[in-house]
C-alpha cells in the first residue's frame, strides 16, 4: 500500500512539472496562452432621477 501511495505521489509531481514546462515551452512551439487584448466599449444609461 505504501508503494502505491509513493507511486501516486511521483505521478502527481511529474504531472505538475509537465504542465508547468508546457506552459513555459508552449509559446516556442506556437501555442499562445495569452488572452487576446481588445478594447470593448458599451454605452451605459444611468437611471438618475
């Protein structure tokens, strides 16, 4: 049982490292994770009496 938990812990650590590496190395391979920046303007009507 102890080996199973140890193996699971190693797999979780490897998965975390893989996700972080993918986030840093992804833009070099053409994957852009940044959000597109566009300005959005909408008129707002205030109901002031």
